[in-house]
C-alpha cells in the first residue's frame, strides 16, 4: 500500500475511534480542511481544530466513515478517495470524495478538499436502502453492484 493511502486509512481509523491525539498526529499543524457551503465555521484550520470537530461528530452524530475507493498520484503529493459518512444517530448518510495534499517531508496530511455527491439529506432515513433516495448519493448509480457499502460497518 502506498504511504499516502496508509496515512488516509490511519486518519479514518482515528476518525471512527474519535481519537483526538491520533487525529492530530495525521496532520501538519497548519493543515486546512475545506468543505462545500453549509457547515458553520469552515474551513477548519489546524490539526487541533480538525481533530476536535471530528471527535464532536462521533460523540454527537454517531458518525462513522467508510473509505470506498483510493487513488494516489504518481507524480505529486496527492491522493483522492470516495467516502461515505454514516450519521448513525439520525440514520442518515452522505457520500462524496476528498482530495488530499501531503507534506513531502513528513508524509502528514496538509490539506483536504471535501466534495459531496449530492446536497446533504437530513430528513430521510438510510434504511431501508433505496438507492438514490435515502441519502446524499448519485441518483441511478449502482452502489451495490459496484461494491459500495450500503450501511455502516
């Protein structure tokens, strides 16, 4: 596995565990996490802020994340993933992708740019699974047929 993919998976493990120290250890101190419009207080600037906000999501939303796909650049310190954010307390979820930049010296994450597959859906339950209608995902895309998770692990 490429070191950048290893770092991203380490980051997601720390997110899912709500482990503040492990999250901080994934980032440069001046890292920035960008988001689409709609979230208050974005972008998140600094390793401490990013870690604190993800721990809050785990504790208050029941958040868990799945990595669906990973691509690593051959010629730049970048990678891109597809993910699912499972918000278990509200039985909703969001799909999207993120572009990562890494510090070439340390291998730590220096930037994340998040993009959502569709606007966030907060009033429709994840289960029963009816693709394209139960959460922020692409309408008509065969998630199950392509091996995507249809529920949190």
